[in-house]
């Protein structure tokens, strides 16, 4: 089957194709993507010349630093991100999880246990790549055959995620602190010492306190602020170049980097930890790709952000080359003419707030993605905009970030230590991105491994050089992101490991279909009015928590639905492909299975819309299954014997639109026929997936069907629908497991500590499944379960 590769961007705005729309998106991206990157001139030179090196009369130091800044900005954000990494998008989405999901789709390296091959039929999943080369197939085979590499890849992704969270903690502190530090030129030293920290903390508190309003409400002026800031630093740069040193452009030559390192030696290498701050925020170009387009981000950076930053750094270097008396006052504001210093200070503070807002929103987004993939304890996610996708607010994370940001500001009190911490976090994220992109080049783009090795070696060596310069300053602030990352990786890995073990326990203790069908009045089991939604992680079989429910309360609902809400490694699942519905047992038992699939950037429905949507999909399935059984929709090629295993029969409901009940005669024009394929899940249960072949390269098949249907047969589907809607009116109950997990006897001490104490502590102190699913307490039934893993 041939698939249209353009469907990869099916979630993009079609208006993005026009130049006007692209330019508008480029303008809007300034406030979201480039806020962090554009404010780096505030602190790069100050952090670089903090202690390791000193500006001298020869200007070799300042020109060498300028040369390093120029080539770092050119090689990493421009060449690496704009021209290469932006192409490694996942259906238009970017970031660490986008790269990981791409790799998981092209090689079986995912450690998520509920993978179904049926998921590969999703339009946002399915790709038809060119034939892989022999060498790339060898790399793929090695990755797939070694489980340890799967775990290592997951830990690498979690490490990158944790460093992004660390950046979300450090960037607001260093940005706002650097902007407010401009007061030192307008106040006495005593007043400045006692004013900067309180003002910085006050701005940070206000920033985090406004988060619950959402970016769409507090961010309408973000793009104009960043635009004004970029024009401001460009104008200042040009003024300083022409007024102080018109030959500063000569410092852009790479020879100045060599002369710089020869003169400064170890001190110059250690000062690279400050120089690397010039690319802080570059990762946002890729991480926020989903909100814009490739062209918009490329145009904004290439034609506005990049030239403005280069002019700003050149202007500062030009000023410092003629003012050697400012050795101990190197910074952004010394190069600002006194007449415009206050307006520039105000714009700088506003720009620092914008840059901080962007990284805070990015932190919320990546934690939400981690949670959806079972790698983070459940937290409350609030969607702050009904119109703009992806804008979320997480209260617990917001207040924790605020407290830690203020603690960092008060604890470090200087740009040098904050810069060391922030620089290490930034380079760690970039190294992870480089490693994952190298795998994408081999597995997804099917380039020779030599190309991936060249990419990895070239950019990896640059980033390792900067990373080593940050790491050497472990005791001078770099310890913070390392400590934070170790803590978060431990939390995320313990949560993910135990989640997988719980799934395996459920898998080995699930109940047979025969047991469910045997339940009835003869055993004292009653069917009560209403719909019972039994939530489970299993994609097949009867979960053990339902057997415990029936054992303790010998009754269950007239309509029984086993609901599995699962995440798939794609950013979005089209609504028409979200529901996989099937029967559990014969139609008279009124039991169904429903697998609801979400991508890692999908917005989960609230309980009211979920209830009505679920009932609607069940009704569509009942009609569809009845039509199919009576030959009205002849789209399946399997023999009748396959219908005996009703528990395994699942259909994608949403692509086949069926409403009402057919008359005795029907003429129908059937669009491209559905296909039926046998898929193996990880539990070795065959799911027969029936779905529209939306991308079939064939003309629509005209099919005319004339037949008579007996009234008695028609009444069967009407009766089943009547039972469904009647049960909906009687009420819906949500049956969830309330689990306690214990390590097996004989487990290692580390495992017992991780599960008995670590996981259970996190479970007790994070949001419950009922809160995550927005289940009303009056409709909740919890079943206690003890897992021995």
C-alpha cells in the first residue's frame, strides 16, 4: 500500500503555505521561540570574563571571545538546527520526544508494553520509507536485538528531558537577574546590593503567579517586545561599531579563536562555559516547531534573530576594545549610551520575562509528554486555551519551579554561578539531540551510517568541548543541574519501570473470557442498570481488578465496557482513528472493549465529552457490526471462523460513518473498501483491525446493494441500541483499580527500595487516576489491588 507522505503534516495549518501566512508565523515565533535566545547578550560577556580570563590592552581576549561567539552561533543554531535538525520532525512536531517516537516507529526499541501493530495503521504513524540500506538494516537489527540498548535509549531521552526541566528552572533566574542587574550603573553599590535580589524575586513571583491565565492571555504582546528588543540591540550594536571600532569585523576570523586559546590556555578553555550561553534557547527552535512551520522558524532566525545577535555581540566587543578601564565592569549595560540606558533597561526586563515565559511553557509541555508516555507521576494538567492547541498549565510544577527559581537567585546571587549551571543543562540537551538525530539519520532517513557518524562527530565534538568546560566548574554552580537531573531521572525511571511491571502482572493474571461468560444468576451474579466502564491498561483479556470487583460485589452493569486509554508514539491521533471498538463475547452479553488512543501532544477529553463520545462510538460500532454481519458492508476478507473469537475483533470506529437504521432497500456508494489485516500484539493475541483505506491508490468503488431484511433481524440491532441508550440514562460508573505495589520476596535491596518506598511514595503524593481522567467522585468505584512485581 502506498502512503502519501504529505500526511505527516496533516495537522499543520493549510494557510501556512502562503508567504503572508509564513511571514506572520515568523513574526509570532519571535515571542515564543526566540525570547530566550535573544536575551543572551545580557550575560554572555559578563559570565565569560567573570574570573577565568581578563580583558587586556591587546584586545586578543575580547576579539577571541567574539570569534567564538560568532562561529558557535553559526555552526550550532544556524547549521545544525535550522538546516538539519528541523527536518527531523514528527508530523510537524519537534523536541526530544519527537525524535524518540520517530526512532521507535522505525525500529522496535520502545519499552512501552502495550504496543499493538494495529497502531501502525494510523495515518500519523504510517510511513512508506525507501528501501533501507544494508548498513542501516544492520544498525536497526543491533538496536532491536539488545534490550539493554532499549533501556539505554530511554535513559538518554529521560536525561535530555530532565535537563530541559533544569533549563526551565535556571533560565528565568539568570535572565531576569541579568536584566535587573542594569540598575548597578544607576545606583550606588550599597543600594544596588540590596535592591537587585528583591526586585528579581518579585518579578519571578509575578511571572509564575500569572501562569494560570495561560500564554494566550499574557503573551499577546510577546512578539512585539522581542521584536523591539532585537531592533534595540541591533541599533546599539551598529552605533558602537561605527562609533568605537569599525574594524571589529576582523575578529570574526577563526584565527582569533586560535590566538585566544594560545594566550589564555586553561583559563580560555574554562571561559567557554560562559561563551556557550550565546546559544541558550536554540533548542526551542526545534521543541516549538509544532506551533509554527519550518519556513517560519528558518526565516525568523536567518533574517532577523541571527543578524541582530551578531551585531549586538560585535557592538559590545567594539565598545570594550576602546574602554579597557571597564575591566571589572564588563557587561551589556556598559556599552549602552547613558541617554537611552533606562528605556533599554525596561525593554530588557520585559524581554527577559518573555524569554522566561517561553521556557516555562516548554517545561509544562515536556512534563505532559513524559506523563502521557508513563514516564512521570500523574499531575494535574489544565488546558488554558480552547482554541490554541498545546497551551497548558500544571499547578504543582509551576509552584515548585517558582520556589526553586527564587532559591537559585538567592543562593547563587551572581551571574557566574547561574551561567555555569545553565550552560551545563543547555549543552546536555544539545548532546542528547545530536545523538538522537544521528539515529534518525540512519533509521528514518536511511542515510549511510558514515553520514550519521560525521554529523555526530562534528557537532558532538563542539558540544563536548563546551560541555567539558561547564563540567569542570562542578563546584561553581554546575552541580545543580546534575543533581536535579539525577533526582528526576531516578523518579521517572522508577515510575516507568514499576508501570511496566504492573502491566506485566496484569497480563499474567488476566481472566479468561469463559469466566466472564459464565457469570450469571446461577452464581448469584446480578446485572444492574447502567454502563460500567472498567479501566485497564490491557488491550486484550479481562483484567484481574474486574474479577476482584465481582468477587466483592456480586453484580455488574447491564452494559460493560473495558476501556484502555493508551499512548502511541505519535504526536497526534486523528479523532476519526482514536477509537478501537470490539465485542467481548456474544452480542447478547452486552460487553465491549474500547481502546482509546492518544498521541503525546493530544488533549485528553473531559469526562462529559468522553462519556457521550464513547457511547456514540459504541452505537456506531453496533450498527457497523450488524451491517457487516448481514453483508451490507462487504469489506472483510477473512472467513467466518474468525468471528468466533469475538474478544479479539476490533474495528476503528470514526472513519466509517453510519447513522440511523437502513430501510428494506438501500443503494450505497462505498468509498475505497476497508481492509482487514491480522496484527500481533505483544500478548500474541490477534486483533482483526477493520478500517478505511484512506490512502489507497485506487478509484472509489461504486457498489449497489439491494436486499430485503427481515423485521425480526432488524429488531436485534434496535434492541441493542435501545439497551445502550437506556443504560446511559441510568448512569455511568467508572471502575478503577486502586493499586498498592510490593516487590517480590528475594528481590534486591535496590528494587525493594525503589518499589516499596519510592514508587508507593510517589503514588500516594501524586494525582490519582480518577483526577487524571476527570472522573466525578459520585460515579467512581475503586477496586483495591496488590501487585507483587
